[in-house]
């Protein structure tokens, strides 16, 4: 009797695990992949809007506040080594082109605010910074990993392709500069 009970419990456990995997597979197959999936198919979707707590000062940061201006949106985390390496690249672009209207926005995610603020201070990040702790904006954009960078034209549409990985990497540096120039010319 104990053997049959044990076998029944094992069968039930396997069934529950199988059901959970099926649910996960269904969820992944039917979920909206965010703006990145549309951008990757050659479309220029509207950049997802956001209203997030600021890290660089009190208040909220919204994409709508920069409508009509070219915007670089960079997703980062204090726990991300490539994010630290690319911070000077983003700061340099912000300093070099903000006089021409370019805005760089850094969005920190899956982090602790105090740690993110310290990271920003230590890396001399002076461009607008926001906090997306739970990752809703991350999901809206379809961010796969940190760092990831998007380009928003003056009309609010995403242009170029997202850049995954550090901007300091050779394979990303030229694409990043070309996308910034496209934003400034648009």
C-alpha cells in the first residue's frame, strides 16, 4: 500500500511539473515581445512611453517630456559590468550632442535605488536617469539583457536597431555612432 501511495505521489508531482512547463511555454509563445520584436522585423514602432521615478533628482521622468527631440534610451544596472564600461561613452555623447538637442536617458532596472544612485555618481553619469525597479518599461521595450540601447526619433518612433551589449565594444561602437547621427539628422 505504501508503495502505491508513493508511486501515486510521484506521478502527481511529474504531472504538476509538466503542467507548469506547458503553462510557461504557452506564456512565452503568446506574450507580447515588446517594441524590440517589431523593430527587429524592420518596422519603426512608437517608442513605449514611460513615467518613472528619477534617480538623478526628485520627481518623475517621462519620455513624453522629450517629444520633438532625439533620444537615446539606455537600459542598465549597477550589477552589470558592461554597463560600467559603457557609461563614459554615453556621458561623452550626452556632453557632445546635447547642445544639438540630443537627450540621453539611462533607465536602471532590477536594482536597489541607493546602489543605482551610487553607481551613477561613481561613473559620473550626468544625463537624466530613471528607475524601473520591477522592469515594466524593460518589458514594454522587450529588453533581453543589460545593457541595451534604443534610439527614439523626434517623431517618437524607434529607429535603427537596438544595440545589445556594451557600446564600448568594437562591434557596437560604429552602429551606435551611426544611429546617433541618424537621430540628429532626422
